[in-house]
């Protein structure tokens, strides 16, 4: 009888563990739903327009040939689409922003998608439940080149009416053309539009399932402003802006691209650092001569000490394809090599180019020079594909929580992704120096590449400095080259020594730019995950300035049992362990994944133990994190999707000392407790 009772209790305890695990897993796999619940819990009722008589609501679909701003006698005009619903706090947020930013005349917030079942009317759904909401569109800060590509304001924007009463309305029968023309004109007057980083609109989308809806949205490009139907509007905008240029349509995608004319075709100096890569370098130079319609360029190869036979081969190659050859033996320093090349350059423009690049189409340099000629532009980058393929290597740099990275890497460029991130011309926080064009005077004004970053992040540092000076870095996704990546110096992530150097240089980058630590103004907070895809990331507690997350304060724990009595079955992979001092409030981060082989991992609850030199112990519950990558490499283990952990303590939470780190796991169905010491120690300053 006692055995049956004990078995029943254990069964119930096990069932509780499974239910808790499944509940946590649902939340972890949908971080946007959790974000909605945490950030919008106080917006409990719809705020009607009657509470804000100074605001007039305008449906974009009503903005036809007879529409006029003068007909609506309101201080602020909020333009929205009928194909969606405003957030319950939208009007309040819009009016409050205008009132607190008197120098702002145009604002646009973020939005997401409200899923509708194919068989149901949009009017059936009266609730505001987060379960319907998917696919957040976190828009960038004001991005003039992105707007020239398509109407990235989306389904909602607002204006201060009096600022644009004199603006001439296009008066087309197609409201989409009127809206696009209006915003291009409005953005040319006075102050730049401002972005509100809040979800204030839910666009309706019908589909048979969430997966089908998200797949459609991910690859969509049919936005206002896309295609030659809007090219006359863009050409008129060029004329107003005193820019010479034309629009060129890509026949495969139907997307239009501006090609800006640069009078007199000034000299472009192409600077190529290289060492002991004669075959690759020769392919690069031959491709430039074979596929460049821009008539005025020079090549400068900076060699930091190739073998003598390579040097001789390159000098002989100069007779086939001429280039200036600077042979300067020294330790590899990409920044210094580029700076030395620029010192010898005679061009008005500088193109930094890796020796493992291959030019594959003729107009690449013409388009890049035209873009760089615009006064507001800093660096210009190109789309880079892996050779002889449609696999993406680079479509701009995103500053993620894991550091600067390449979104969409290894995905197939035959598809478009997340509002045309690999299709349209986009303003971005950075572009890669594997192919980066910039005005020489601008490069020199920045002081060139920072030579304290010898290998990595020197291009990012330059782009950060350009952004700090008010210039835009532009990714031209209509310019495509092949990049034979890693031929020059290998993959840093597979070499422990190189990985340590990469980490050190990343720390230097953020010491120089603490304002951009874990931030990218062109993607927002929610989507700047370290993943290649544009997906929502989990917002960690240390990122919140308004509250301290549960579990971030260690408490005193019991001393460890003798090691001979421990069951050290836990397997641990520690990925981060150390002080993160670039944020507003310094903290210590412990991040990785852990599991117990051969058991159901849903049964166990984990804690991190901090053991100082005196043997005193503090404990901290781990913050579980979804790790689909771990589940993929452990197919024979049970319930390992939540094996990730991300735990932190703020500076001052523990006395200064060097701590051993232990992981302990308590079985929820018995008294069993497991232990394992981690490989690294944590030094608390």
C-alpha cells in the first residue's frame, strides 16, 4: 500500500514537472508573446479619439485625388490603413510624443500583424488577446535611402498638420502613390521624421495557419513604393533635391533602384590588402578589369610580406593588369595596410576591397560611387554572395546582442527576407570593408581605420564613427559580388586563439562606442538577436532599467558536500563568463547550456553556485533559455530544448573575490541532487 502511495505521489510530481516544462517551453518559443504581456499589461482599455480633440484620424485608403490637409482642421493628423487596427494606446502615444517634441513634424511607430482566420471576418475578433499577434515590424530610425526604396513607414504615421499645409498634393487616383509622394516631399521639409519604438498598429493578415502567415510575410516585397509605378515620383524627388540620376528596374524582381550620376567621373582608388594569395588576388584584379563600366579607377595592392616567389609573380602580373604594388613587410594589420594604401591613393573616392572578392557585373562601381556622392552618406556596401551560388554572405552589418554580425548569412538569395532586407537599398549601422566605398575626404576626416583593431571590427568602428557624425552607411543590395570568404585567414570561430583575439577586439570596439553596446538604431531592441534570421529575441532582465529581475541577487547557500559524495553527471558548455561593463549598469554574465545524459531533463531545476576562496557559497537560480540548436545535436536525449541558461548578477551583488562556479540540479521527483564544477572561474572586482 505504501508503495502504491509513494508511486502515485512520484507520478503526480513528475506530471507537475512535465506541465511546468511544457508551459515554459511555450513561452520560450514565442518571446514576442511574452514581450507583449510584459510591456502592454497597463494598456487595459481602448482610448478613443474623443479624448484627444487635437488629433484627426485619416484612413490612407481615403487619400485619393480630392484629399487635402486643409479640409481637416486638426493640429495632428494620424494616417492609418483600414486593413488593421490601432493599438489601444496609439492615439495617446502619438499626441504625447508630439507635445513633448515640439521640433518634430512627422513620426512613425512600429507595428505587428494580427492573424485572421481565412473563414472569419475581421469584425468577429473584438478581443485584444496577444495570441493573435505575430511578426513585429521594428522600424529603423529615420532612414532616407530606405524610404527612397519603399514606404517603410508601413500602415501608420502621423504629421503636424500646419507644417505641410503648403505642400502640393499629388492628386492621383491611387492613394498609394499620393501617400508615397506626400511623405517624400514632407521629409524634405524642416526636421527629419522621428521613430517611436513602440508597437502602435496591428495589420490584418489572413491565412490558414500562423506558419503560413509568417512565411508569406517574411518573403513579401509588394509594399508601397516598390516597382516602376513609383519611379516618376522618385525622379521628381531627385529633381527637387538637385540630384542627377535615373531609376533602373531589375527585371527579375521588379524592384527599382536609383543610379545617381556623378559629373566628370572622378578617380576611384581601389585599395586591396593581400599577402601570399596570388591566385585569389589575380582573380580579383582580372574581374575588376573585365566587369567594370566605371571608366576611372586605379588599383593599389598593399602586400605585408609575401614570399619572394609570390612577389615576383605579382610583379610579372602587373604587365597583364596594371596596379600599384606596395610591398611593405610587417605583421598583419588590416587597418594599417588600408591606411597606407589610402595614403598613396590619388582618387576622390576610396574603395576598400578584400583580395578574395570577385566582381561579376558591370555597373557595380557606378552605383556605389553615385550613392557615396550624396552628402548625407558615409560608407557604401554591396551584397556579397558565396562564389557560384545564391547563398548570402553579407547584406549589411547588424549590431546584435552578440556583437556585430551578418543577418541572413547562408540563406538563399533567390528569396526576399523580412521587408526586403536583401533586396532594397537600406540604411544600416554598418557595411563590411570586404567591399566598402567612401569619399576620401570623409575617410581622412574620420582618421582612417583605427589601427588598434588590427584584424576584426575595424570596418564596424569606422561605420560607428560615421554614424556618430550624422552620416548614413548604405547597403546597396542591387550591387552583387562573390566573396571567397575565409581564404585569406580562415574562420576565426574555429580557432581558439583567433576566437580570443576576436573577443578582445570586440571589447575594444565597445569601449570606443559604449553608446552602441547591444544597440542598433536600424533594427531596434526586439530583433537584434545574434541569430542569422530576423526573429524576436528574449529580453534579459539586466537590460531593464526600471526593474531588477527575479533571480539576479545571489543568496547564501549551504556549503558543498565532499566531492567524493557528489554525483557529477551534469554536462555543461559555458559560453560566456565575465564582466559586461559597457551597459549603463555593469553586470557579470554566466551563459551557456547544461543537461543530464540519459534522463528526462524536465525533472530537474538548476542553480548556479558561487564558491569563494574561503569555501562560502552563494546560489542563484538559472534563467532557462530555449536552445533548439542543443536539441538538434542531442536527438537521443529527453526534453533538452530548455537546457540553455542565461544568468547574471549586477556589480556589487557579491563581495570582490575569485569564485569557483558550480551547477547543481535538483530532481523534482526525489531527493536526488547533482553537481558539476564549471571549467572557468568568475573574478568579481
